[in-house]
């Protein structure tokens, strides 16, 4: 383990959507793995998955996740988040309950600018993002492909102007030609330095050890000397 004061995994799915483990089991694994921050980020109101979190269920979800903090006496922060699908055919983005989302610790957006997955453009969802007051981030984004018309500097400016963080997602499915999206986008992450915060997420669903398997993500951060760019969630 490298020497980091923050050891985070801000992207995990529980039984509230398509994951196999409870928030309690995920937090226990995070504690076992000496994480300082773990976020439960279930899919919200999307037809992409068979089971997802709904607006009606959000209150219980937040309460259950936040109550887990009491067990760890400050050694582990357990954060409540959701992942929002920006494909408007699967998720009614116009009807998202903004006030409720503002009670979360963070909100993740997937498939932004991603035509292959039918995601909305950053311009289309910017008004929505600007109404959400908790930290918002773009997750498992294939920057080198979906922002290919823009320079890394321009992408950094765009993300910074909406106070969006960018995730390093180490899940094995987010690869092109065998190379993780974040590796392909190294020049983008370098351009984020001092402008755009970075998060690390493993997108754990079915393997509990994935919750604490942060080596790959932190190796990338260390290679970029980007530890100071990691997001700090209060
Ligand atoms: Zn996810």
C-alpha cells in the first residue's frame, strides 16, 4: 500500500441496485482493507438495471448508509451516493428529485457525451448538474474517445466550470483494446492537475474484495503525482 492519507473507493453497488452485498458488508470490507472513505453509489431510476433505487426509497437508503458511520469511530467515512444514467431513454432526467439528491454525499453521472451508450452531452445535463449542490462526478468516462474533438485542456476547463470531478474507474469492463479508459486518457488526467478533482472507484458489484482492491487506481495516481488532486469529501 502506498503512503496516502486518504484511501478511497467512491463507487460501489449494493443490493439496493445490481450489487450482491449490503451497505453494511461493503463498509465492513472497506474497514478491513483500511480504507478511509467508501461510497455506496447505487443506480438510481434507470431501466438499465433490473433493480434500482427509486425516489421513494432514497430516504431509507441514505439513513441506513449514514448510520454505518457510527461503527467506525471516524476511522472510515461511509458515504451515500447514487449513479445516474444520462441516457434519457432509460432515465427521466427532467424528473430527478434534486432536493432529495442534495441530501446525498455525492452524485455520479455515467455515459456523459457517450453516443455509443446513448448518454447525454455535457451541455445537455449541465443545467441539472448546476442545481445539485453536493459533489458531482463523471464516472468510467472514456475521455479519449467521447471528448476526442476537445483538447485535454478544454475538457479540464469544461469540467472545472461545472465543478465536476473525474473518476479513475478500475473495473475490468471499462477497457478498450485491453487498456483501461483512464490509462488511455492519461493526458486528460494530467490536464486536470490543480483544476479538476479526481476520484477512485472500483465499481464493485459481485466480488467483495473489489471494495478494497485499490492498488491499480493509486498506482495511476502516483505515476501522475496527482495525490493532491484527489477529491476531499467532507
Ligand atoms: Zn457503477
